[in-house]
């Protein structure tokens, strides 16, 4: 599975990832950086950060459609994205060796690029659920479809406050066509094994872009912030004929080499 000797992961961890489609690495990120990431998340969500345009900040639906008045934006934001391009603290994390070394081991190369990033706020009491999906459904112009997401817990992520759930081994199915999506997702109601991904702050779950995952609503008084950074090999190629979104270009080199004709 790898093109070089692993730098930080064991062979057992690599085998677990390629068998299950995800891997948890506990206490990977320095607590000081996690604290600073949380501070920046709140600052950006509040609207007080002048380096992130507000069209990259998405409110929870009940606030976005006016059902509920916004008293405090930090408790009304659902997610924010494209932050590593603009915010120095979140960029420090996205480009940092702690996470990127693991990505290099999982993808078997040090030629790596950042595809995109998203910070999920999952506010207390009304953080919405996320349906079952494969990330590559939204990244259908990137080939091969083997990008990896690093989901870093800023707060404690528990079943009660809406942690991620993974459909174990579902990355081996490939891309599930829309015509079979309902049939496949019905399996997660007891027939196919699913597992919760509970994390301490600073722990990171890594999942394959074809691994089905979801999250449940947060009805607790504890929010669940998590920062997802999405990585790919520099040799990944981008199909411009498949229009997904153009605002991610150019993709940023994390480490290693660029390759002509690739993303």
C-alpha cells in the first residue's frame, strides 16, 4: 500500500486504515495549538476576523432561514471553509508535521497537496446532523479517488454531542452511484457495521474519501468543534470537464514535488 517506509505509523495502523477506511490517532496535536485553533474558530465565526470573507461562513439552517434570531454568531455557525489559505493558526495546523506525516504514511508519498478544509462548529443544543455520504461524491473531478481527510477534535467529540460515525470498510465499494445511494445507506440501519468516532481534543481521525460517514445532531449543552483538512497526492489529476467548484484552485503544495498535468 505504501511507496516508502512509514515515518510515524506502524504497519498495523496502516493495515487497519486500508481495511476499515479510517484510523484514529489519539493525542496527535499539541494542546497549545488546539487551544489557539479554538480561539481562532470562535473569532472567525463571530465575524471579527478580517482575513476570512463571510461567504465562507455558513450558519445553521434555523438561523440562516430566519427561524431563530442570531444572538451570538459563535453559537449559530454550522461550518466555515477555506480557512488554511487565510488564517495563520489554522494554516499552521493544516501544514504541520504532526498531521501531514500521518497523511504521508497513509498515501505512501511525501508529494502532497491540500485539497480543501472545513471547520465544523456543531453548536450546543441545535448542531444539525450530517447525512451519510462519501466525500468523493462532492469531489468527483479528482482522480484517483483516494484523498484522505484528517478530522481534528478541538472539543471532546462524543456520541451525545454528534461525533462522526464510520461505515467500516465501505471505501472498498468504490463510488456508489446516485441510483443505489438509498439502497446502500439502508444497510447502515443494522445490517452493515458502523462505529462511532469519539475523540479527545487533539486526537485526529483519518478517513478515506470513499468511506461512508455521518454525524448525528448535537442536543447537549456541549459544542463539538472539529477541523477537517483534506489531502491528496500531488500526482492526483483534476478533470476540468467535471464542474464541481473552481474556487479551490490552485491546490496548495504541502510538501514534496509538483507534477505537470496534475492537480
